[in-house]
């Protein structure tokens, strides 16, 4: 499947698991909570599938704590502080992302980021990674009144880059990303190289994306950017 370049004018991306492999930092931060409690660190593989669920997922894997727990808020802030201390030390862009973003730019298309990560963390990451700092718009989980899977953040990004939702593609690695794209009236692309959640690769088809990519550069082929 491919789209004619005259139809698509902008590409919006999820951040974690789509542009940035942040699992190593998030897993490291979660393990700090275990270590200070005398528990052994868990392998990154335990955390990776749940990165898309943020602090909720990390705390559930690390300590078996859910949002209903009385100490959840305190533990979440402890996790956030641990993450801030290591943020950027182990994360890196997925292979092919810089080339993809350059190809999008060279084709005269606009690209942006729509993430459920709060501005508290997103701003620092985007500013520190030169490639991401070129985004035409950055919409965070707390930018609008709702976060994904609500379409509002995607609509806000489209407004900021000056293109109608129907002219945008949204790329993400979670079912919520596909639901948000569909509700926003955008084309949806599932990043099958990302975290994917509990169901893993087997669940991607059930999200009903318009297309699936196994590497970032496959999007360049879909958009005829080569």
C-alpha cells in the first residue's frame, strides 16, 4: 500500500516505541525502585512490552502496584524522579529514524510528535535530541484536556502544523494510537518494531491499521520518498 504524495501532507509520530527506544531508561528507573527495597533488578525484557503504559505499567511490573493502591501516587513520583535522573542515558532513536525524518522533510512534508508522555519529560528529550527538535509540532499527554486514545491531541497537532486531519498520517506502536488516528480522521500506520503491548505482534492486525511497517524506513517506501 502507498499514498500519493499529493494526498498526504504531514506525518505525525508517537514518541516512545515509534521514534525513540526509551525502554532502557524506563526499565532502569523502575529497577531503582526495586533496588532501594532490597529486590533484584529485573531484565529489560520484563519491562519492554509495557513501556507504552507509562508509569502504571512500570510500577506494576517492578513492584506489583496498581493505580488503586494507596501508595500509588507516591511511588509514581518516586519513579518519575528516578527516570529524570537517568533520562537520555540509554535511550536512542530507532535505526532509520533520522533518515526517515530527513526524507520526509526533503519531500516538502511536515512532521510532528504526539505522545502521551507529559511535557515534564518530553520537552527535555526533544530539546536534547537534535533530530527531534526539528518537529513541526510537539503535543504531549498533558497538552490538551484528553490524551490518546482520544483524538484531541492529534487534532491539536494537525492544527499546529496547518493541515487537515485527512491529510495526515499517524504512526504509533500501540492500539491506542490506532484508535486515536481513526477517531481523528487520519490514516494510521502501526510500527510493528515498537513495544506493542501485551498482545505483541500477533495483536497488531486487530488494531485495523491502514498499514504496518516493520522498520522506520518502510514508511519512506509507503510515502514514495525514496
